């Protein structure tokens, strides 16, 4: 598929991630994990705002309570008030383990699901991270799924009855029946022997999964039965996560990263770390909002 891809924000962001569209304010949010910074762009006027975080911000969710976000920081979950920058800590994440928070998304019921990744001092990443669900009452539930080295691709079907996720180094995107209880994981897509890895995902109104593929210069759309439907060539080798937004939810925003690239690779990849946007003919879904309430919102 040929798309007229534009740079929505040049950055560069070392590890751009977590992009999502806020339909109430008509703006797009994303994070630079390595830069410990939250970003917001209003496409209508091009205005950009950023907030420095106390530690790396891996992923986040909009909240039903206006003006608040739910943050998955490297070591903790917390509410964050955008206007006065108040931070309300909720839960430590895997204390005592060499892990940090990574990908996350709200389910259709307004609960936040997120995973972690292993940060070894030496050697390869191991599947010691987990997946968790934060409920409306702010209780945190470990999900009974296999361990993860790099959790990613967390997304939900339009009806909310299927969850997608992956452990990126396995090069497989999995899915399971989803509700208060989870079904057994099964392979949704096996990418085989590719040079890169599956990264973040979003689901459109037709139930298709858009997956950013790290190291592959591409975003791929998969139909609900797992068939590859479209490949969009990206102008950066490390796209990280897509999100459908815009006034009609037909603009695909894609974050990217320059993390780990050598000088010669950066010379060949001058747009690495930018936020991209392009129009698609399918429609997205409104981003679910976390239904839990901050303890003080005055």
C-alpha cells in the first residue's frame, strides 16, 4: 500500500511510543520513553506541549475524569494531572525484579492492561516479565499468561472479547478470548524469520489489527482471521506503535525510535524518531478511557 506519509512531529524521539488519540480534545499524545517525556500535539493549529516525567514513561491511558492520565512509569503506576502536574502514585511494578513497564492499553470495559520487559545487566532479555490489569477500584491483577521478555502489541477487538499481545522476540502475535477470565493464548500471526520484531498495535472499526514492526520499516494490517491485508512502508526503520485518530478517526499516527542506531544507520534513516501521520480509508475506534477515579481531583 502506498500512503502519503507526513511528519507530524520531527522530534527526534529516542524511543517514541504509546501514541493515542484523545477524541475530547482532538489531540494526539505520545511518549519518548528514553527521554522521560510526555508529548501532546494539536493537529488543528500545530501547537505542541510536553511534560517531563520523574522517570521513564512507558505507556499511559486517558481517564474518564477530564484532565487526568493514568501512567505506566518504569517502576510504578500513577495518576497524572496535566494542568498542575500532580502525580498520584498507585502501585509499584514488579519490585525486586530487573524489569520495567512497557506497552499498555485500556480494554473496552475501561480497565488498563499493561506488560513489562526484562532489563538485564548482561546477556539477552529473558521472559520474566508479566501482564497485569488495573481495575476500576484500583486493584491490580496479574494476568495468567506466559512470561514476557518484551511485552507488546496489547490491543482489543471492537467488542472487547479478544485481546492481542506479544512477546516481541518470539516474532509471534498472540490472542486470547477476553473477559473477566481469559482464554488460552493462541497464535494470531507468526512473522517467521524476519529481521525485526512486532511492536505496538491498534485495532480499527472493522476489527483488523495494525502492527508496527520494529526494524522492518513497516506497519502491517491483519484481518481478524490473521491474514495479512496491507503493508505500509514507513520512512523509518523502527516504527513502534500506531493509533487511529483525527477528526474522522481516519488518520493513522505512528511513533518511531532512533534508539540503538549507529551513526551510519542514522545517516541512512534521517527521520528516525519522528511521529508520522497518514490518511487511511478505514475508521478507527474511540480510545477507551480508564474508569477508575483519582483520589483527589479538585
